[in-house]
C-alpha cells in the first residue's frame, strides 16, 4: 500500500516538474520572441519558393534555439526580406508590402508566433524545416549566446497562407 | 419544390458573388527572348529595311533550335501560373503571327506598290496583344573550369514601352552542374524579386490609375481640325484636354504632340474599374475613350474609336 502511494506521489511529482519545465520553456521562448533579436544569412535557394537560411539567434538558453531560429526565419521572410549574399544568393523581398503589417495584424501574428510547448506545432513551424539546430555557438555576453541554426523556409506555402488569410495581397488581387 | 427553391437560392447567391467580385481587367503576359540574346546566339536575320540594314530576331528558329530557351520560358510561365497569372505561350502566338504575316504579304501600296514595313517584333506585339512582355536573356561566363550564368529578366509595358519590373544578376560559379540546372536556379532565385517589383507596379495602377496612350487623328476630308473654335469656347484641342483633365485619375496625362491634325497623349492615367448598373467592371482604354468619343459626339463631331490591346486608343474625327 505504502509502495503504491509512493509510486503515485513520484509520478505526480515527475509530471508536475515536466509541466513546469514546459511552461518555463514556453515563457522563455515567448520572451525571446518578443525581442526578435537575430541575424539572417542567406545560403541559397534549392528550388523556387524554398529558401535555405542560416539564422543567428541571440539567446540565453540553448535549448530553445531550434524553435527560436524557426520563428526568426519566418519573421525575417515576412517582415524584413533577406539580403543578397554575394553570388550565392540574390536578395529576397519581404512578403509584407507595408512596413506597418506587423502592428496592423498584431493579434494574428501573436497567435501565429505563439510557442505551444516542446514540439511547438503552432502555425509558424509548418513552414520551417530545421536542418541543423546548432551550427555555431559564440558567447556574446555573460549570459547570452549567438547560436547559428540552419533552416529552410517554404516561402511559397507561407505566402499562400498569408494571402488566404487576407494578411497580404496576392499578385493577381484586384484583377 | 423545396429543391427548386434551394437551387434558386444557390443561383442568386452565385450571381451576387459574381457582382461583388467583378474586378479590374487582368493584363496578359508573355515571355520572349531579348534581341541581344537572339543576336548573340545567331537567331537573327539581317534585313534591308528601305536602305537601313538591321538584324531582326527569329523567335521561331530560337525555339526550334535551343532547348534551354523552351525550358526557361516554361519555368517562368509555371511560376507565373502559381501566382495567378497565365502567361501566353510564345510558340502558340508565333503561329498567329505567321497567319497575320501571310495576310500582310498580300497588302501593297496603291500608288507605288510598296509593301508594308514591319519588323517581327512589331508584328508579334500587334498580334499577341500581350499587355506586358517579359523579356529575358542570359549569358554564360565560362572560364574553362567553372561556369557562371548572368540572367536578366525585364517586364515591359507593351503600350507605354516602360520598364515596369526587372531583375538581373550573376549566379555563383559552378564547375559541375549542367547548364539547364544553372538556368533553372537563375530563374527560381530571381523570380520573387521580379514579381515583387511587378506587384509594386500593379499597386501603383490601382492607386494612381493604369497608364495608357491616346491618339487623336483627323480625316483629311473633314472640314475642321483640332484648332477649330466652332465647338465651344476654345479650340477643339483644348476642349479635349479639358475633358482629359476631368476624366483622368488626378487629372494626370502628358500632351506629347498637339498639331492641327493630330494630338498624342501619353501617361494618361485611367481608373482600373468603373460602375455600370450597380456592377463594378474592369476599365480598359476602349471603355474609357468611349467617354471621350461620346463627349465629341455631343459636340456634333462624328468619330471612330480604335484600340490596340488594353492600353492604347485612337480617335479619328470627322467620320466613322
């Protein structure tokens, strides 16, 4: 009897700790997301509509590097565009046509970029494929790291989604 | 009975949707190789055009002999189609040109027997009636070890002649990939930038109006000309300009020529849509110039309206 009670107590403790850890990770990821502290380097375009990017995220916790890099890559594709990288990569214009798009559709993007836990099956992650979670790791301050992550972003699919949600206009809109 | 009612409701809903989604006229697009590319690859013919020697591109020959050209055109057409634009196919349009050329050959001047002078490009533009010509070219820089592709793609408004979108650049040096792969990469890596600049142009059209050209001509047997003051409180030419001021988006147009027998207007900004019987319809040069035609008719001037595609209209005054 005692043994059973002990087992149940340990089980509850483990689940509780895991949940608390998960919540902490989510909170951490969302805090980092709000900063949008990253750099992007274009690596290439394997096929039309799929960009290969290296994302350098400035983070305090390496464990959220994959998720954060995915968010940062999608954020850059939508709002910033990608700079040219010599002859290996041409410049990619941002999907956003207006500089105020992020504030105009704040509610949509808050949900879009929300972290929902370890697996993070939220919207943004559908368009990103992480090839290498940590390619570079440089300590930039006492607590922060500059972590490089190699990802591909399916821009064609992302564009289609944003067009269907009426966030951005399609090329043939109005015609 | 119930089923009939449901069918009726569905039909009415579809009709209502059709009314609310009637939109501006979609410009047509066509991909063609640039003249320089044709010349560099030997797909040209030297002709003597009334004493002037010049090279004209032979698109048919280029399509038949260069498989890379067909690849690039197909790829661009496919990418355009993904973004909602079905581009006209060059080879299909060339067949129309051939038919038109056969007709042209039979035409000769009444007095001298001279034939009509027209380059294939002019014929192509005339027959294809693509509103936007996507002109592309590439060059291969081969140092014996590595290959690099320099690619240029330009969007030209066929009626104003303006460059409305562009992308160009040289790809990374490569020593193993075959040329078709390099070309495919060149297109896919640049198309987003190109389409973004095309979209900026479209946004400008919706915001500031579509640019068209307007010509006014006078039949020589008409007793008046554009300097006549018999139709209002000013010369006819100025009355026409007043109408343009009132009917162009923000009164925007440029008078390029103003003579007694002809006037040419460029950068005439017309609205993209108009309303008729409560329905929004797409505006083109013909519909818009019909307004001017009606105005002149009200002044007692019989006129004839002709168009060339969506973006060029000419009015002939004096008779039909």
